[in-house]
C-alpha cells in the first residue's frame, strides 16, 4: 500500500533542511572571514547574494511541487469515486477505506420503472363502486367501471370487493390484485385513488353520499346522460352493484379496447398469488400435459341452479333449503329435469367422465380440478377418477402450509385456479359461469389456446341415448366429436342478439375487438 505524507510532516522536513542549510552557510561565511582582507568580505557579499537567490528558487520549486502534488491527489480521488465501480474498485486503493475484496463486488443495476405519462383532464367528480359476486364476475365489473370512469372524465376510487355474498370472503382489493400496478398502469387513461380526499371521505363516512345501482346492460351513453350529471351535482356517486352493467356490443372501439387492457394487463394478482400459481404450474409440467376441468358441481351452484341430477332425496332437500335461505336468489321453484334437457344445468361428474372419454382425451393426462368442494365427494367423483386416475387439485399438489393464508378466502383460491387455467394445455368448463367465460376470453387473447366449449343440450341428449342403449359407444363418441368440432376456442364472431343481452355472447368470453385477425392468429398458433 502507498503512503501519503501529511502537510505537517512535509513542513517539519522543510524546517529541518533549512536549519541544516543555515548551519552550513554560517560555517562557510565564518571560514571566509577567517581568511581576512577586503577580498574576503567581497566574496562573502557575493556568496550571500547567490545564497539568497538559490533559497528563493528552492522555495518556488517546493511550493509548485506541493500544489501539483495535492492537485493530483484531489483529481485521483474524484476519478476513484466516478470510475471506481468500473476501473479502480478492483485495485488496491490509496483513497478508500474499503478493502479491495469489497471493491471488487459489482451490484447489478436495476432498470428504472417506466410509467406511462399521466393523462391530464378536468375532473368531473369521483366514482365509488362496490362489486358484487364471485372473483370473475367482479373482475369483469372492474374492467367496465374503469372504462366508464375514463369516458366520464371522473376519478375512480379503487373498487370495493363483495364481502356479503354466499362466499363471505373478507378479502380487500389489495389482497387479490396488485393495487399499485393497477393504478400506475392506467394513469394515462384515468386517475385512480386508493381513497377519497379527506373532506369527501368524511362526508361519505357520515352517510352523505348518493348511492344507486346502474341499469344492467346499459350503453355508455346511459352513463354520460344519467350518471355524469349526478356526479357533477353530488361530487361523489356510489354505484352499489356492478355485475353486467355495460352492454356487450355497440360501444365505441376505444371503450372495448380499454376493457381488454384492464383485464389482460392492469389486473395482475398479488405477487404471493402469482408465485404460488407458478409453483402449481411447474409441478404439473414436471409430469407432462394437463387439462384443467372447471367442474362446477359445488353445493352453491346446485342450490342456485336447482339442478339435482344424480342426487339422493336427502341431498335434494338440503339444496332446496339452501336456495330458499338466500333471498337474492330469485328463482325458487325449479324443474331440474326440464332445465337439464334445455342444457341449463352443469354437467355432473359422471356425465363429464363420459364426455372426456368420447372426445378421446388421453387417460394419461393430468386432470386438474379447478373448483371448490365437489358436492357428494368421492361417491360422485368415482367414475371420473376411474377414467382418469391422475386427478389432482391445488390441495393435493401443495403443502397445507402453502395454502394456510388462502383458507376461507374463496376469491384468492379462485385466483390460483384462474392462473393454472390460463396455462393448461386444454381448458374444459362444465358450465358457462363467469370463470368459464372470462378464462375462455383470456385464452383467446393468449393465442386461441384450446378451450372445449361443451354443448350441454346436445350432450345430455346423446348421453341419455347412450345410457338406454340407443347408441353404441362408437356412435356416441363420433357424435360427441362431431358436435364439438367447431367449439375449440378458435376465432369466431361474437353472437349479437338485440334486446336480449343475456342470451348473446358475453364480451369477456370473446373480446374480438382486441384479438388478432383470424388469419394472423391461425398462423401464429
């Protein structure tokens, strides 16, 4: 290691040299005087003059050298700080207290987060929304509310999720979705806040807020003509229901594209949910191909729909009691057999096993059950398990400790199933509920990934014929495959039925305005 003398040390050395020089000079002068005579004195005077000039030159040299030396020190120190990570940090340094080992460690640079520029607009007021339903019904509603807020030039407050429905999930928006990403990724479209400004927040807490349910399947002009004036009048309006409140069709293209952008880009799950989802997918991929079966055969689905095919009398009575216990389930008296014949019931596990076999789904495939607890348990799952022995669920793939934070949080569990469904080789829903529709549309967006859209009305007819012996297995299988040849999630036009929005194709199941043209998508898959 090199050493730099301090200023005090340099001065000490200089003083010592001067003392020695003066002693030598005195000895010389004394010697000349001892020689005597005027010549001696003349030589003494000349010698003194010469010594004075030499002394001055020496001081100038020393002063210049000192200035140059300290200038170099300062410059090298600055260069060490500036170039150290690239050049000097690996060398033994005179200018740093850190060891060369520490200096040699390079820290990878993190690219700065690039945010879209904020959209500047005159704020017409604040829109609060309370979503209702399960995860995917709320997901679609959030997309609609963002598009509406953008169109009205208002500020959207982060939506409140449903905590009072059948699922009773206490999760907040931030527990399921990455709220910061949601806000920042849309800042070039609409201003989103986590909560109202303090003055307005206090007013809402005191109950002084205009609250209403918007009309279902409304055109965007309804919000411009009916809702915007209310927001301008009251400053804050609370929409207390959000399911299917924006029409599927006839909306401006920028509205449709914004609905897609929110769904496919802005709504990310939390890092905890996404990491666990990736782990489930890795575990499945390690064992080959897998099919996600969205088997909608939970107790709440059967009670709500009134579908009791294959249930015993005690189960039918239990489901009926449950249906009457929830006043917001409007339909109470239901003919299960008639509804099944019309294709309005979810397939049973037994019907599902026959359908998958008829479609020649490889028995070696892993079948991931994306659903809650199947009503009837192992008894109802026996035929499916026999046909496809590799039945798995998130609960069987993961340790109980992995899911401990998700227990009693049905929306967070549904988020895991959603991620796995997107990545599966094949996705098969047995009922066209909200998850089935939203996942179908998302898989179309990802490149028209194979999604088998079951024609339940045709299937139950074919299954009944097979069960009574009217069709052989080969005839049954051939008919099932023919029925579904064009129902594999390929590009198609959304079916529009004016004045009957419930019967037409759902926007989120086939957001064709946001998809690649058919020929381009076909060539890319």
